[in-house]
């Protein structure tokens, strides 16, 4: 039937990050594979798998941060190789007990952790 399991009821709605330039950030985040859904002079909103929105706000005086969220990919090795080939600013690919991961740096200097997936049911999108 159409019964929902409890975990299907809730997900992350929005995460935010300040950037020094929306113009420089737009192609970077599109290049990561995010889908641009809202664009105006003050904000870019990208939609990720699962419907979560990443909201980028411009602040010319913002200091680079480590993002308080991380991204997850199905193929960590493939993603790492592709981003490296594109000339992205990457940290080393670390092999972990639960996740393999690496950091990527956006045009502002913000670092974002990219993790391998360990989602139990890959049919959920």
C-alpha cells in the first residue's frame, strides 16, 4: 500500500551559506550537480536530491567558513576524479570507517565536506 514509514515524513528543508559573489558561485554549484531553481539579485536557491534547498546569499564581506552541512554522492571515487579533472580545489580523499570523504572549496573559500553514501534504501530519492 501507500503507507509511509516514519522516516519518510521529514527531511532537511533548507540549508544556507553566505558567499562573496553569487555570479562566481552559480557556475560552481551547477557544476557540482545542483539544480538552480531561484535566481535574483540577492539569492540563488538550488535544489538537491530529496528536495532540500541550498540557499546562497551574497555578502561581500563574509569570511570563508566550513559549511555546517555536507553533501553526499553515490560514487565518491568517481566524483573525486571528475572534480579533480575539472580543476576544483579539493582536499585529499580520506578513507573512513563509515564514509569516504573529501573537502571541496567554493569560489568564496567556503569548504564543504563531500561524503560517500550509506543510505540504506537507494530507491528513496
